[in-house]
C-alpha cells in the first residue's frame, strides 16, 4: 500500500514540483515586476508610489451610497439574470482607480454568504460630484435563498493582489 501511495502521490507532492511551482508562480513574476519597477530610473515605481499615496489619502471618502437590483420576478428561477446597480462616491478618485465588485451566493440564516462568486461591475454613468453608477448582471445558478453585496477595492496593474493595500469598502 505504501508503494502504491508513493507511486501515485509522490509526483504530486515532490519537492522538485513544489520548487518549480514557486519559481513559476511566485519568483519569476516577482523578478519581472522588480525589473519593470526599476527600469527607466524607477519611473514605474515612482508613479505607483504616487498612485498609492493618492488612493490612501482619498480612501476615507469612498463609500457605497446605495445598492439596488432589477430583473427578477417575484418567483425567481435558476438561470434568471439580476442587474445590480451600485451608487458609489469615490471622493477624489477616478473609476479606473477602483474595482467595484458584486459578491453573491447562497444566503445563510446568519445573513452571511456561502458558495460565493465575485463579478466586476462596470461604470455606467458619472453622476457628478465624484459619484458614479456601477452596474453589472449576475446569474442565479442555484435554488434556495440568494444574496449579494457590493464592495470597492483599489485597482492598479502593479498590485500583486486586490488586498495588497488593505483597503476595502463594503456596502
């Protein structure tokens, strides 16, 4: 049994494969990112630092003012689409500085979501005074209770992850 286990699982958990995964998924992308940041007398790094400073300074003014939805009848069915609208105040930021996302899934009795999926909402209208309407469609893909919420996160091509700056605004 141990021979069989080693023969079938060994390649999946070998140190060589693990090292190769680290190199391909982490080290090489980090090296490329470092090279890009350092090129042209660190121009990209300077632009990114200025963007981060502007976002962090403006973030306290970011808020989801209102969320609504349309498109589902009194008796929703699997496969129906729901249009989600989020009215977001961005303060001094531009829509390109943020990702506005709808997170949706099965609604639990505790008002938490499980089996969560996340989709981006796109800017549909400039409402003036730093306020924007973001909209998008989501598909109901299971029976039972269904819920959704909206969140806003910083977005920039140089961020490694959405959570890198530790900033989020939830509806």
